[in-house]
C-alpha cells in the first residue's frame, strides 16, 4: 500500500520528497502523442501535473500546466489508482511515476498512468487550468483534449435528455439534431449527416442528477473536463448549465363540429392480470404501483387531448375481456370527462400473435362504428409488423363515413446479420424491407376494402417505425396518401428522440378525398423532448416516449369541392 508522500516498499527510491518534486519528468503531451494511443504505452514514466478532478474511487485526472497546449496533443492524463483517489484533491500539484497504459473497448481509448510506484505532493491550491474548445470537432480532434479542463463558450442546445435521470445529457452546437433520414435521403447523404451530427454533439455528465430539462433549451457557456467512460469521451461538467424551458401549451378543445382523431404509442400498456396482480409484466409495468402511475399519466394526457377517436400502439394483446388492458384503457378514457367510450373488438383473444397490439377507441356520441372491424392477416404481418386494424366510422352529424386503419410496423431492433432485412448501412436500419413490404400489402388491402365499403375516405395512422425520407413513408405518399401533419403544419417535425436526434415515427396519412376535410394536424410535444423517470412540471408530460399526433376533421365544410 502506498502512503501519500511516502513509499513503504524497500525497493522504491528513498530520496526526499523535495528531490522527487525537482526530478526530471516526461511532459504529459509526449506521453499522449498525436494519435489515439500513446507512443509510450507499457513504458515506465514519471510525470508532473495538477489534480483537476477526482473520478470517484477509480482514479483522478492531472493536467500539466507547465507545458503550453499546442492543439496536437493533450496535456492531461488519467491516474488509475483507487487508494490515491481517496487521498488527493483538486488543486494539488503532484509528481508521480508509474506505467503508461491504454484502457477502453474502442479505438478511442483512455491514456492512463497505472501501477504507481512513487508519488509526492509538491504544492497545494493551484489554480485549475481551463482551455477553450469549440464544436464541431471530430473524434481525432477531441483526442487532443483528452482529460483536459475545457470551456465551450458558444451557444449549445440540449439535444438529448433520455438518460437525464442518470445525470447524462447531450449538447449540440447545431441546434436540436435531426435523424439523418428524417431530412436527408438514405445512402451517402444520410451517412454524411450522421457524421456531421456526431461532430456537432457532445455527451455531458452533470455533477449531480436532479431537476428536469427539455430538448431545445440552450446555454451560452459550459466548463468541465473531457473525461472518458471506457468507450468515448464525455464532458464532465463543473456545474449544471443554466437553461430556460417551458412545457408546451395544451391543445385546447376541437374547433366547431370537428372530429378529433389522435394516434398515440402508449409505451407498453400492460395491466397484469387485471385484478392487481400479475406483475412484473412481460414488457410493461414491473409493479402495480408502476402501472397505476402510468395510468394516471395517460389519463392526464387524454383529459387534455379530449379525442373523439383514439388509435393506440403497444397495447397489451390480451383480448377485450373485463380484465384486459383494453378494458383498463377504456376505464381511463371514461374518467377523462366523457363516459361514452367504446373499443373496437375484432376477436375475443386479441389481434395477431405478438404480445403487443394496436387498438381503436371512440366516443359513441361523436362517432358511429359501421359494420365489422377488419384485420390484415397477410404474410407481411404475421411475425414482424403488428397486424393493422381497420374500421369504418360515420360522423352522425353529416353522415360522412371514413375508413380508419391503425398500424405499428416492425421496429429497427433485433437485426439479422444478413439478407434483405439486415442493416444496409444506408441510414434506414434493419427490417426496412419488411416495413416496405408491409406498407405495400396494406395499401392494396385498404384500396380493396374501401371499394367494398364504397368510400374514398381513408385515414392510415400509427407508429410506422420509419423516418420521413425512408422507403415505407415514401411508399405511402407514392401511393397517393397525404401526410396531414406535413401538409397542414409544415416541416420540420418530430415525434421521437433517438440517440440525441429527433425525427418522425408517428404519422396520419389521408386519402386525397379525406384530406379535404382536415382542418388541423399537429404533433403535441409532451413526451419525446422530456426525460423519463423524473418529476415533471406537468402531470401529462412524459407519459410515453412517442409524442401523440392530433388531427381534426370537419365534414360539414370541405375546404375545396370535388
């Protein structure tokens, strides 16, 4: 065991501390070198530097304040020693000898001094260094700041809060970042934007978790240390950034005689056995208390939204009986100010064979369900995408009918290693072909179904698991459907946050004949921009990870004539 300022191993040097403090050392910039890995790895070296940050019990960072920073090599180093980490504090000036090492699981490793054989405290209360740094910056350029204390004196935007409960956020020098295939075409254009997004963003670690922040908030200056988590560099902040943000306003009531349609991904709404037991559930709540909290948030959301027709995804697929998740959601809806809710029940046992399914819920005073529901059980929907549910509705005021189909296409997870559904590295992720084939099959089905039902009014909505410029979405528009949010609210849009990038996964498409009656279409940003697992300033925030989409149809006054 090493004691501060002394050595107990009889084989270690016995000169005085003052002599060791005056001894020759290797500049840290020489140890760091000009690349990702030290040119002196595995060699014994003596260094001097000021302690800038103690990283828990794992070690601490030191920075060489005697050597000028030249933008080619970092002048900081991590010292990996548990005992010393409990003994040193920022501002102390140390001389240490040990062995140079590289740690981490990727190319961008952390250069460190390990197996410390000698150290001495050579000064106290030194001013901590601070070097200016600015984004955008690629990984090689960031390597030159590894372990250093830095100041970013530029406007930075909060672009990710997904892990804020663990004290982690992502800042961007280019505003809120966009998913590449949301704004660029798949292929080289998307890959180029993905690279640019990486260069503009930096993961930052708060000194303490707590509080709530929203995507889009900005700050003018942050300081911290360019630390490392074993995979990549992270900016360990000195203090939480000063940011202002406000919750979005509620949507207000539907206008005039409009029918309000909402699509919402519920984030795995599972109610156990429906009698207070059966927790943890397969994909949803881990306990009854957790389910009650989820239900309360959903009720708060629906009380604000006041939909007439609600299309949902990630509903537990346990049928439509009194203990089902569908019935639990029905009870929630009946407690939001209107007690006339009903659901579309195509089969007693549920829809398809997945553990989650889609659902349609409607107010009986606002809409009438006409005829039997339909489910598409084609090969494209048997094992990947959830089977779509379609129902014809009538507006009792005007008598107008419209066909609604709710969807939840295959996600981009659990990728195959090869084949047409593997990730083609064009920005669309895996299972793109499966989603595209599903859309093609559904469009054919809906056209036939609409013909049988003698209507040209079709509304196709739900979680498509595809960004705006990807093949499945372009297939909908190529088939003649109109994206109502884009048409009525314009671009850019987003309903989901993915690795610090926003984009649209949730859509409402209308046939041209029905689009004439659309008065409003918007995404209410109450979920994706807000952190999970934290207290929120409004009870209807972060009820899910997807934002709901709101559409209003007014059949009494079409915008144009046929």
